[in-house]
């Protein structure tokens, strides 16, 4: 953008000069050509051009900085830096990166030209260069992938942080072990209680069995007059079922 | 406005039937099978039906508890696993299915259920769901292992903890922005929805599930009460406390839902504003949410073509409030998304799913007890087998049967069980319960029993509702339910990522064999009633013939149905 302005200023200056000095005319032609080419190379929707959108206020709130020419210079520097990492493109300079159509949204278009400044570098190269260095570019501006968008350049997402053992299995193991231990304790305590209950009446039974061994024999028929087993059914009383006489 | 049919159903249907169940359980001191055999041997099928129904319900209900356990276990991490989509294979974007729906839905349908697109396609067993199911049955076993002895102690925690969590959520929910809108939505009477018969039906079935009527669980629990317990007071108090709790819970839920709806509405507006700003290159944050309608109108007038091609959605707060689903959708999708927006998300997720887990457990106690107590009474296993073994066997059988819900198509089967096994049978069995007690056992005898137990005779309200209102209401609801069910062919909503209108769920018809299964499920518990009555009739006839042939003069046959006070029971005269 600045370059176009500068070129326009030069054009105006040379137009006002009398067309006498031929070297200046050549220079004027050269500048005109250069600015025209620049204007053609960087245009919205041009070949190999990318639109960039920044959302500084969303990302930083009160600490947002204003977007001015210095920030643009930094941006050009970051893009040039990314391109220099591509093999065969180590000679990329900041002046090879052209910006145009800066809006108040803070969005603009940019292209990267080759050293001859005649044509732009292929989009694929620029894309891969930006993708590989997106993190550095984000950090330079205190932004992230959502607030510094290169339209048509998808960013590589961070890999999911999978711990070796998922957390839920650990907690599940803890809870399950507690439950199994509790069940085992409950079952065992039930068995102990039952064994204790069985032992007590059998001790009482032992004492009474000795008395019962003397079965009285009356008239040749053995009889045990009363059932001495403590706490059991006393046959002298009628049971519930036979309380009501059937019809 | 839903409160009106709810209160009517509670007063005329819920409390009377609840009182009947408590009274007969307390008086006859047996589980559901024993109680109905005592009232009339021909009605023993009702008890068997209740046992079968409780068995079927416990199968699928504990699966839901297993899902809650899975979510609970996954809540102990930050960030929560359902907060973002996983990246796809070459890490350029998110997984397509997740991109199309939402991270929360993706976590539920894919990472939890791994659901198939069709019910015919069963898929494989999901091992994580299987071990969660095993864990939840183990917890149920641990709490029910010695019956009332252990359940009684656990219930102090499982009943009080949800109240604590609800209070915390209520306080938090009311301090969130947008909560008042949710509460206004809850309490604004919208009389138009009362004209929809579906609402009345939903209120009635909701009462059934809320009070757990016709499960047999209350009969089982009441049989452990002392005979002189005031069951009338119990019935009214418990039903009212239950309803108050539902209201309290709904206030907490709706304040949180109001927050969610407001949040969604604001995000919707923000997305629209961003589209406008990006398209027309306005400075950032230059359009506020209040200015948006005016700006949109202005831009539509000046640049209609550019505005028309933007993906602008209509943002209405009411739409977002209406979208809150009920049932599993509410807990696993709507609420999980809401906790993401609350600061300190894992804490709220742990609290919420912990509360749901304890609530599910306490319902499971009643349902499993309704299966175990009749089995104990009938004496299925010999006496020397300890109670722990019987409980363990029941839990093991239930767990093995419920593994079908851990298949990939398990969610579809669960919906079938929920829709068909539960509602129809509950209505039918409750109707038979009321009619059986009032007309077969005898209203006079029943009132005498209650007077003996509580010290006073039931008031005319009870007598009227038992005799006329409840049976009529139940019959109407049953008929209406049948009509609504078969109004249109049976279909289900499938989650199909390849559907054109994804993320909407695709409506598919049930195949023939599934429809047969639905019919079987709806009829199986109720079938016990005629089968048992027929069996009883045939047994009686056989005895009479055998007596007549063997010993024509003596009639010293022991009646098998001598239970308390059988003299006023209408007897058949085949003796």
C-alpha cells in the first residue's frame, strides 16, 4: 500500500517536470511500470494472493494495539521469515511481500513475489510455509489460530493430549476395588453371623440331648413327653393353618 | 402450565394407588406375588406381572445408571472430554461427524454409545459400557445384599445427597445470567398446550414413574413395616414430598436451562454479527447485540445481494428455551453442554452426575427389591441357601441380560423398552390393582383393615377415588395411550452421519421382527394375569374331580387359600 502511494507520488512529481531529461523519463517509466505491476500483483482475489483477517480486540480486549504501518512491517517480516525456511526460497526479502487493501476490520491481502518482482510465488509454497510457522506468527502478534486467520490456509490442529492411561480407567479401578472389597466383607460377615447363630443353639442342644437320650418306655411304646429343644415348635398348640376349620 | 395436569393426576391417581399399595403390603406382609395370591388366587397373575415388569425395567434402568457412571468417571479431568472435537487424521480440521453436529453430541453418540445407523445393525459390545454396567450392578448388589438391612443404611446417603446437590445447583443457577428467563418460561401458563391430549398422557405416566406405582416395590417395602404403621399418613406425606422435590428440582433445572438458552442466543447473535463484520469489513466489535437488528435492516436495504448470501440464522430466545429435551437427551446433551460454560466445569459435572447416579441407584433399590422379595416369599431356592446368594444370583442374571444394551444398537433397544415395556403395563397393572383390591378383596374389608392398622376409617375422598375415579382415569389414559401409539406406524429416530439433514435424526420404521418384540414386551407382564387365573381354575377343577372320584364322603381337604379372613370372599361352589 505504501509502495503504491510512493510510486504514485513519484509519477506525479515526474509528470510535473518538463519532459526534457530522458534519463528521468526512463526512471519515471520504470517506476510507473513497477507500481503498475505491484498494483496488479496484489489485488483482492488475485492469483496466489491470500486474505488475512485479524481480530485484535477480541483476543486482547483492553490491551489491544492499533494496527499501523509498523505492525504491517512486522507482518511482512514474519511472512518473509516463513518463506526463507522453504528450500530454494532462502533469498526472500521483506520487500518481496506486498500488502494491499487494508481495511478497518483489520483485514488485508498479501502476495509474495519472487526476487525479480515480476510474478508471485505459487500459492502452495506460501501455504505450506505459513502452516509450518503459524505458531511463530501467532506468537509475534499475541494472537491465536482463531483470531489471526489466513483464509484458505487451514491451520494444523494441536494433537490431542492423550495420557497413556485414560483418567477414567484409573478412577473406575479405584471405585470397583472398593465395591468388591465391601461386598466381600458383607458376605463374610454374614457367614460369620450365621456360624455364630448355629453354634449357640447347638451348644444348648448338646446339653439337652443327654437328658433326651433317656427315652421313657411305657407299655412297650417309646415316647418323649415334651419336645425339649429350646425355642422350637410346641406341638401342644394348634398351628395357624388349622385354626379355621374347613367347610 | 404442565403443573395443572400433573396436580390433577397426582390427586386423583397417584396418591390413591400409592395408598392402596402401602396398605395391602403392610397388612398382608408379603411381596407382590404373595399379596395377590392372598387376595384371590385368580389374581396371583398381577403379582407375577409386577415381578416381570420390575425385572424388565431394572434391566434398562441400570443401563442408564451405567451411562451416568461413565460420564461421572469422565468428569474428573480438565478440560472435559466433550468440550472440543477431536482433530481428524491429518489434523487439518475436526472429525467430520463432530463438525456437523456438536462436540457434546459427538461425545454422546460416538465416543460413548458408538451407535449404528440402524437397529438391524447390532454391532459389537462396547467394552467400556460393559465394565460400567458391571460396576453399577456390583454397586446395586452391595447395597441390596442383605435386603432392607443394608438398603436402609445406604438410603440415608442416596436420598439426602441429591437434595444437597440440587440446592448447590439452585444457588449457582440463580446467580447465572439468564436464569430468570428460564424461570419465567417454567411458570408462565401457556393454556394452549393443555388442549393437546399428549400433555395429559405425559402427566399421568410421569406420576407413575415418579411415584414408582405398580412396580411392586412399595408392596415389598411396606411388608417390612410394623402392622400398626399409619400408612395413610405415609402415602400422603411421601407423595407430597415427592412432588415438592420435583418442583424444587425443576426450578434448579430451568434456571440452568435459562442460562444455557441465553448463552446460545447470545452466541447465535455473535455469529451473525461476525458474519456481517467480516463481509463488510467493519471494525471489530462495532455492532453491539442491541444494534444488530437495525444494522441488519440498513444493510439489507443497501446491499441485499451480499446480505442474502451470508449464512445468517434467525435467533429467537424462545426457540432455544423450547429445545430443551427430556429424558436422556436432557442429562447427557443439554446439561453437559451447559456445564461447559460454567466456570469450574469439572466440579459441576462431577456434582451433577454424582447426583444422577445416587438418584438412579435409589430407584434401582426399589425395583430390585420388588423382584427379590417375592422370590424370597415364594421360596424359589431352598431354605439353606443364604439371602446373599439369591440376591447375587438375581443381580448376575440381570447383568447378563442387560449386556444386550451395551451393543452398538443398544440405545434403540433401550428406547423400545422404555416406550413399550414400561408405560402400557404399568397402566394395566395399576388398573387391575385398584379393581382387584376394591371389588375382589372387598371395599368393606379393606376399610376394616385400614381402620385396624391406622386407627381410623378412610374418608369419603379415598373411597370415592378408589371405587370410581382412579379406575376410570386409568382406563381412559390406557385407551388414549393405545390410540396415540397406533395412530402412526411405529418409528424411531436414528443417528445417521450420512443422512442429508444431519444432525437431525433420521426417522426410520421398525422392521417386522422388532415390532413383534415390541408387542411381546407390552404384553408379557400382563399376560401373567390370565395365565395364572387359568392355571388356578384348572388346578381347582382337577382337585374337585380327584376328590369326587377318590373319597366322596369326606371333605377334609385342606384349603390352600386359607389366608386371613377368607370367609367373606366370593367362593366358587366346586367343593
